[in-house]
């Protein structure tokens, strides 16, 4: 089973999406967008950029947790990961986005 993009409308009227792996875990979360079309463009950007390993920024937070961001070719952040306990877990999260992002189906929950 492939991953899924869940497109949602927040209580403040803005739109955002999560990329979920086939096991239902959220592996990437977008920023908030004012327009639904902008969120849909963000999803298209994930589909384009997620297979490219060079588009990921790996980081460690001040509390010792690990995370990553996915960036577009223009260096704009497309999505952020959750916090992981280890670098290996973070790297597995990146691989999950790489394998699910391009082919994930869209579930429009707006």
C-alpha cells in the first residue's frame, strides 16, 4: 500500500497537508497555506522533490532530538518531519518520504 497525502482545512480557515506512510504514520507536515490551491502546489512540489536525496536537510535540535526538512530546488521549505529519538530513525523517515512522496494518493479532507 502506498502513502497518502491528507489535505485538511484548519479551524482558522487555512490549509495544510500531511504525508502519511503506508502504516498511517505522519512522515511530513506542511506549513499553513491561505489558499487550497497553494497547498495543492505544495503537494505537487513534494511529489517532484521527495525522490531527490539532496533536497533533505538533516538537523539535531537543542534537546538532542533529530528531524529533517524537505526543500524545493529554490531552497524553500516544503515540509517538516516529526522529532526522532535517533539519527537512524530520522534517516529512515527520510527514506519513507523518498519512497512514498512521488506516488502517494491524495485524500482531500477539506
